[in-house]
C-alpha cells in the first residue's frame, strides 16, 4: 500500500463517548457476535454489553480495589483496536488496555501499583447471572434470551492466582494480569471450547506485553485487505479511513437462525434504552434490507468477497413468498423496506465476478421485481406505490400529507395519502436494470424483458413525475396521479439513476439555492421552503418520535447525501463537468459531517443532523447507513468497473495529488494515481495513470476519461 497509516494511527484520539451518556466510553473493536454499546470508566467490562442483538448486559467482570470506587477523571486513549485507561490517586496507580476479539473474547490487560502506605485488596467481581459456576479463579455459565431464541454460554479466566477471592498488594508492590471472558452459543460453544479461546490470554502462552500488540495486528489485517487512498487533503484521507472503520465496526457473523452468514449492521443500536437485559426502541443491529445495497457498494472494494456475499445470502435466505426482503433477526422477521438490492448485486459482481453466485441469486432478484410490481404496482403505469410511509426508510416526508394540508397530527389515518413514490420507482428501475444485466451475463432470455421493463419505468417517471412549470420530480397521488407539490430529497433520485436529460437540468440546480436545498448543513430531507420544513426533525413543533426520532421533514441524512452526491457527480460527467466544483465543495461538507463539531480529532458519524446548524440529532455513533468509499473510488479517483472494461472517469475537485492503491477488480491488482504538474517536483510522477498488475496501462497529462479493456 502507498504510505497508508495503520487504522489505529489514523484514528487514535482521546475519549469517545455518547452525547446522551457522557460517562459512557465507546469501544472500537467488535466480535462476530460480541460488542459493547459502551463501557464505563472502570476496570474490565461494565456498561451495556451486547451479543448478536441488543441485550444490555450490565457487567461481564470488573476488579474492585479497596477504597477506590470511582475512576474519574481518568486518562482515556481510544483506538479502533482497543481502549486504554489510566488512573491515579494517592493510593493506587492503575492502567488497562481492553478489547474484544473477532472470536468474541472480552480481554482486559491490567496493571496495578500500590503507591500508598497501606495494603490494598484487589478482587475479581463477575456477573453472577451469567457466571454461575466457579472452579478456582475460573467461571462458567449460561444465560437464556428467549426474545431472541438463544442461550448464551460463557467462560471466564485470569492469570492472577487468587484474584477471585482477593489478593493483597503491599505498599510499593506492582502486579500485572489479564482477565478474559469468552461468550458463545449453547449449540456450538460449551464451556471447554470457550476456555480454549481465552487460554492464550490467561494461560501464560502469550507474554503480557505482547497481548495487546498481537490483537492490534490481527485487527489491522482486515484493513490491510482494503484499498488505500492518500491525497493532499487530510480531511478526505482521514474520512476514508474512518469509513473503513465504520464498516468493520458494524461487521457481524451471528451464524445462527436466520442470519447464518456475515453481514454489516446498520448500527450498534446506541439509541435504544439501556435498561439491563430489557432494551426498548428500534434496533439497528439486525439485517435491514434498506441498507444492504449501500453495504454492498462499499464492501465490494474489500478484497474478501465473503462479507458482501454473506449479506447477499442472508437476503436470499429470508426472502418472503411475496418476493419482499424483510428486516431480520436471528429468530424472526419484520416488515420489508424499499431497496435497490438488484442493482447493488450487479455492482458487486462487476468487482468480484462470481458467476455462480449470480446464477444462484438471479431467480430471487426476479422474484423481488415481480413481487413488488404485483403488491405495490398499479394498472395505469409501472410506478410503485408506497402505502406505509415508514417502509421507504423516509418516514414522515411531508408529501404523504400534502393532500390534507399538513395536519397537526400526522398519525391521523384519515389525513394520510398513499403515494406513487419517486424513490420506490427509481429503485424499481435500477433493480430491473441490474436483473437485465445479470441475465445477459448468463444468456438468460429474460434479459430483454427486464430491460424493457426498466425502460417503461424510466418513461413513466419522466412523463408523470416531472413537473415542467416548477421543474422538479414529485410523488403522485396513488389513484389520481395528482402531484404532491413537495420538493422531497427523493426528487433528485432520477438524476442519480441517470434517466434525465438536459431538459431536467433546472431541477438539479435546486441544490444550489439557499431557500431550498443549500441549507448551512446540506442537504435537507425536504426543501426549506416547504410549509412544514423543520430543521431539527419535529413535526410542526411536536417531537412525535422524541428528541432523536426520525422525521424526514427537514433534517439532513448522510444516507441521502451519498445518493445526491452520486447524482451530482454523474450529472457533472454527463454534462461537461459543469458541477465538478460544486461536487467537491459539498463532498467536503459531507466529509466534515463525519466529525463531532467538525473536529477531525473526533470521528462521530450519526444518523441525521439539524440542517440549519449541523448539530447531531441522533446519537447512533458510527452509523453505517450511507456510502462514501464508493464515491471516492468512482468519482474522485474515477475508477469504474464495467462489464468488459475499466473506465477512468473522474470528477476534478481540485486535488493536487492522490493515490488509490491496493484495489482488486476482476482478479487484477489495480492502482490509480494523479499528480498535477509542479515545477518543483519530478515530472515523471505527473499526470493521471492506471496500473494493472503493476504495469502502467493508461496515462494522461490531466484528469480525463480513459478506458482499459479487460
């Protein structure tokens, strides 16, 4: 890789905490099943601990020290791979490094020193509900979670003999030890197997000083199999690294029930209540089909196809008879969401080229298209109707209430209108296109059927949803086709899908108007001139979903920012690069949204923001519901994978230089570099270049479109 720092070096900082719980400390590493919503500033693992889904286990273990109940203020260093704590009072000096391994071990490496004049007692305390069996300094046990349909097994050990009963530290004495707990499932992980997992940490096989570094190397290995991006702008470089961290932080592999394959969660459910063992609220730590396509766009650039393939297989395994993909827990399913899964699968294929996966999946993609048309279509056109506003993932967009003059109570069912939705219809169009391309790949005769279907959806969107007098795309009344004259953010989706032409350019220009979508924190979920536009997300002064609730009537979402920026870049390329400067400006704004108070030392992407102030509304930290990596690859570096070629097609955002390296496309190792000519630098490094398997195959003096046939 080209000069890329390790993920720990790139993102290391001080305390990372939840806005809503300032005492809480965020922990970076996550296991296949185990993670911490947060840990408290004390030894070991206390806080809100989760396994597969949100559980709020308040404690795995801690170490108690006589006379020391509170460890604040303490020194905190957060790194993606681990968390470091240091504390000192007049009697004791304490330091700790803690982390979670991919195989679900919670590990705490502790150092205690008695700097006082009296003996100190240290004692291990464990969760008695979980660890009901003791053998010496070791513990084991199990705990059932009936709501999720599994019983968790657990084993805990330490290399500090006598710690379970208490050990005495004399003045001047220092002790170092490890406590580790492994969690598993009753079906596959008996106590003996879990003890084997913690053995390297507690059995003395790995020296104390090597435990954390060994974990760091293991954690870093996932990032070593991802591309690197280095430029002259630290903002872009760091956000690139942070977005790979967001993917890894939300990676999971439940391996049970409905979720037998790896997948990426949308979030770690920080917004749920923290009541022990009984969380309430909407859980993001499950498979959510709205988000899976964005995870595929991002994860396709990782060398290991297994993560994207796992997401695909989980979708396939849980598809309903009606063709819809539901939100899925390990033991139950919920409703479905609108999505562009078929299109994203095709994009994933273009990078990894697994024809057998396509052959296995294609009937499912056809079934989705046909099922949505049957259930949500209509006899007049090919547009898709949304009857339940939450199912597009953009609940409470004002167009649903336009025909009832925006009632004070949007939950009144008599004041609500189902709509032919722009976003639903564009997803339908893209899914038809994706299915058509995958059919062509396999010489499937349905290719032309789905291509023709896509053309009809495109024509209906352009003919019916475009309003020439006001120059924008609108949702339609589901029966009369009257336009709901609300400029929702989804009005930009036709540009994203590439179905527009020069006659629609004025609609895209609404992004530039401060009274519409160019708010101080762009882009709001509805135009600022909408009668019920609310930057902070209430509905006409009523916070009907609470302070942090999702109400798509004015806040800014990273989700739709990524779509709109994708649209802007595509339109710029198709229109003589007229929007390059605007794309660069707003892409940098999008990048700054990834940091609390725009401080690059505090990476903290959440679900949505006040579109006037930029204040984070949500507290779902490290939220995985947008795409960024894919925008850097395809638009800033300009690297695009197509069926028979690699196309360089960049948007010039004014960078002096960049280097995208360690990319794999269709089995080839690919690198893209650019350096603007500089009289003070060697000329042999100038220009825009594509390398395939170490050989330069394309070169230009400037950023321009070029093609390389595979």
